C-alpha cells in the first residue's frame, strides 16, 4: 500500500487503535477485537465450501495489498488476525485490510 506520496508505515497509538476499531465495527456485535496486539475476527459460514471461498477471496486481497494475515480455517469458520510485523504493532494497513475483508462478508 505504500507508494509515492504516501505516509510511512508506523504503529498506531492505543488511542488511534481504539478510535479506528470503533469506526470499523460500528454497531456490529461480533466485530473486530484487539487480541494480543492484533486485530482479530471470526467469520462463520454454513459449510466448508463457503468458508474456502471466503479464504480464497481474502487471499486475493492479501496478495493485492502485499499484507498477509494469520488465518485459522475450520469447517464452518475462519479466524483472521491482522498486525504489521514491520512496526511491531497495528498499522493503518491492518485496518484497511480488515475493512476490505468485512466487505467480502457483507
């Protein structure tokens, strides 16, 4: 996501994370959570085929953004964890990717 004129990648402050997390989740009861310095959310599906379709679409986003989450994939769910190892924390890139992943399941 970096390029000419873009801001350098940096870890967000605790206040920035809380604010962005609130904006990202809105009123969603099962939104993204801050767990062990990562954004984490579990997406649930009725069957394995839909779970894998979601994972494949997520992989496309990760490839496009050159930013790759940790995934835990099971029969009817996928847990996604975003953090930025380069800054030892959560960056704006994590929130941008989380927003795109939410759009897959809308």
